[in-house]
């Protein structure tokens, strides 16, 4: 699979151009380490983690792998202490999202780390590069979770590649298998960023109810919505259609605090903490209750997710399929599938 290796792989210290997106609370040291050990880039979402927890999580990941692990920070929230904790722990790959990357770039570079930043337009990509970002992540509208823009992946990625050349670009949104990886490499990206596909990785911190909903989806039942804004207001996201979305839409999509079922407790965690209907939290393994009503983040690529598999096997499968696709396309005599 040597011809999958791109120049960005060299810079990130990975063997394969496959990035496990920082899938919020579902990300964990076990998942990131498994992806890293398989040759991809494992990522931890640390925005809502206390600095001591960041240090602990990175220590756990480091005990499981000596390969590259990255962290992700949402700039809409105060993240200075989380950034410092991760850099102090030796992290060399930091991705940022949902805000201006300029204020944090100097600290990232000062620690000898690479700065990745997610964008949604070519103009924003150029601004990120001017701010000092090393790698641009171009996120298409079909992505799951919180979605920054409105352009689809297919037109966005080559436009961003052209706009920031020679700065490397990672493609995000709608990619769940080796065909998608091969496609974005053809568009000029140097790696693919996969979130929805890793939700059903065995190591991910996702409740089995959530996993099954992703597996059962055909990809047409996602909603680009502002429904689950409790904890992160005014942040559009893509989720699977469920009872909460249904009630909100039938109620005229009114704003808080007048939404149907506002204040309903739909789940509790193992500590007894209550989670409300319009909370931005996804179902985690220790949750009980009406889990189907929680935020089931997933992209349109959910229709390509059919099983629960270890993250290592998943990375190997995606790489093998991408290699086969590129080989076939490079040699027409090999025939078509």
C-alpha cells in the first residue's frame, strides 16, 4: 500500500492517509491508539475535558501506542488550558475548529507541533494559511456532527486544494470507505478525515443503541439542523432523524424555551446526572433512558456503515479498498468491479 502514502503522511508521522475524526465524547484513548497502531492518525476531542483529564487521556493513549496521536479543540469555547496541557504532554498534532485559528497558532508552533484547522470555503482556507495553519481540513456539508459550512465535499476539496497549494489539504465529509479515500486523493487531498465510520468501531465510546441506528441508516435520514443546541447554541449539526427532531419539526421549529418537551429528562449517566431532550450530548455506554431521543450525530456516509469492527481492521480495510480502486483506475486492463 506504499502508493497510498502522501507527503502529508510523512509530516504527520503516519503510514496511511486515514484520519479518525475527533468524534466528540465517542473519542477515547483506546480508539485513537488503535487507529494509530494501524497506521492512521488517531484523534482525541479534548475541548470539554478538564486539563488534568487531558493529561490522563494522553497518558493512557501513550501507554497503548508510541505512534502519532492528535488532539482537537473547538475555538468557540475557552480552550487555553486544554491546549497547554496537551502540548505539555508532548502532543505534536493539534487540530482546531469553529473559530479563528490565529490566536492559538503561535503557541502550537512554539511547542514544535503542527496546526490543522477545519474550514468550509476556499476563502476561509486562505485566511487559515495566512494565520499560520500548516494543514487545512476541508469539511463538506454532508459531514456528521457539527458542520461549519454549506459547500459539499466534492466541489469544496479541489477548490481548497487550488486555493492553498502547496499547503496540504485533508478532506472531510461523506467519506466512509476506501472508495471515498481514493476519490478525495484524486481531488488533490492528501488524506481523508472519517468520523461517522469510526462511530461503530469497537473501541469507540458509543452506546449500542446509537451504533445500531448508524448501521440501520441508509444515509438519507440525516438532518442538517440546529435542534440539539443545549450546551452549544447557534451551532448547526447533522444528526440522524429521531423522535426529538420529529417533535421539534412538528412543533414549528420554535426556539428555546418553547420547544416541545423542553426540559424533559431523556437520559441519565452512571453518576446520576440528567441529560435533557435538546442537549448536544450523544448516547454514551453508561447512559440509560430514552437514548434514541438524544443527539445521534452522523453524516450522510452512514449508509456505507454496516458493521461493528475493530478500528485496526477498519483502517486496514479502507486502505486495502483504496489501493484496489487506485490500482484498477491506473490499469484499465484490470477490469471493473
